[in-house]
C-alpha cells in the first residue's frame, strides 16, 4: 500500500498506471512475476475509501495463510494530514489479521515519521533536502515504489539524464525545453492565456495529466515575483484525457473563451494494438485503433487551430521507463525555464499554507 499525497502520490500513480495497468491486482503472483499487488491510500481524507481498502485486504487475507502487507509511507514531515491519518488507521485495522511491515520515505534527520522509523527499526529512505514533492519522482519517493513494482529504474533515470544533457544550450533553437517554455511564456504574457489543458491520449496516461497539473499549478501559480511585486502569475491547469474528454469538454474548448493553451501528448507505438471495423460514408474496412487515437488528436488540434486557438503536441515514440523518464524530466525543465522567464520562484509553494493553518484550527476543535 503506497501512502502519500501530492507529489508523493501522483508520480507513483503514473508509474503504476503505465507499467502495471488497471488489472494488475487481478493477476496471480506468478503472473506478476513475484511483485506484489498494489493499492494507494493517503491521497484523500476519505473514510469510505480507506475502510473499503481495509475490507478488501481483509478479504484477501482470508484466502491464504501468512498474508503480508507492506505500508510504503511517504511523507517528509510525517505530519501531513492525509497520509498520516491513512497510515495510523491502516496500522490499527490491519494488525488484527495480517503481518504488517513498514517502509518509510521521509526526512533524513527530523519529523514525526523519522522518529517512528527509528523507534520501530523500519526500513527507511530519505527525501532529498530541497526537493519539492512535485519534483521528487527521480528520488527515493519514486524509485522505491518503482522497485517494488519491477520498474527498470536505471532506464527511468537514463531517460531523465538524456534530456538533461540534451537541453543544456541557452539558445532556444538548440534546446527544445527552453523553446516550449518560451512559447508558453509568450502565449501567457502576450496573448492572455490563463489556463492550460493537459490532454494525453490514452487511458493509461490519465494520471500523467494529474501529475502535470500539480507541477504546473504549484510551480508557476505565484502571487509575488522574485522582487516581491504582486504579479499573480501562472495558468490554471486542467487535466483531461483523449479521446474521452473530446465528448465532454471539446465544445467549450472549441467555442468558449480564447484563453486556453492545449498540451497534447501521444504515444506513436503503444505496447498493444488491434484493428477495428470502421465505416466512413460508402467506405468500410479495418483500421488500427492506435491510428484512430492519433487521428482524433490531430483532428482536435486542427479544429482548434481553425479558431486561432493555441496547442502544442509532444509525441513519444513508445512508452518505456526510459521514455517516461525523459518526458517527465522534460516537463521539469520547461517549468523551471518558464519560472525564470516569469521571474518567480518555481520551486516553493507558500500558497498551500493558508488553508492548512485554517484546517489545523478546525481539527484542534474536533479533538476528543
């Protein structure tokens, strides 16, 4: 059970969705090549979801002897409400019917989770100092989880390293990350774009949109610039997925306010493909479904362009750990570059503290 929220959850959900898939837990241990069934918790303060998870784990424990559950709890401070609550509830609920072990990914020297890990001699990994959660996928936050599901972490890191080496130039025409950041900056500052719709094509990429939404929103959504002036920078991120949301959001995208940028992501050669019957007018035959998916994305982009609406597309040849590492790190760089162009700090998130202070006041009043 991977326990975390924000950057301690979203990146791992991307890894799971792309390299395990929705039916992973239905497979036998042999079919999973010895890797465990995986569940997520701590991404919301939702008692129904959490207790449904404990019910499912209890049901599974009744099917075999010596049932074991490992809690991978990820929290730098160990006091964030959502993962802390999930962790304590699961420890209490699971201890009655299964063997529970804990792996902690937390601060190296301080914090409540660090203290508990020392007291209980749990396996512990460190969240690097100065790395915000949304940038942590290449640290133990993502690599420990990746190892538990059999991800080739060396290839994942190699993809990131390739992009780092390729995007060193200060010239926009030699640095694709700087080019994309510059174009988005111009679109925002010169053409009044206030929203960015991240729209990957394919169900397995849905969580990549959620992950990118946090990266964009927390990094660029800032009240002050580096000189302390009020600027209210950033674009509102909207996570969507093609083709699903072409049937729910495209009407507004196509004819609503011209204040949105569209970021499409596609995979040229998916890991699985098949042909489907297709009838267009008097013509009929069979078409590769991957071609249908790509055609839908291109059609969306062309239709938007016909109304002078801006979009950009990143095409990945195939989705392997190497390619995903490259893609996620590429987005890191575009965000860092655009933050510099906006003259803001893209690496902090002071705005989230406002609601947290109010929330803790409410919680103190509820204590019994």
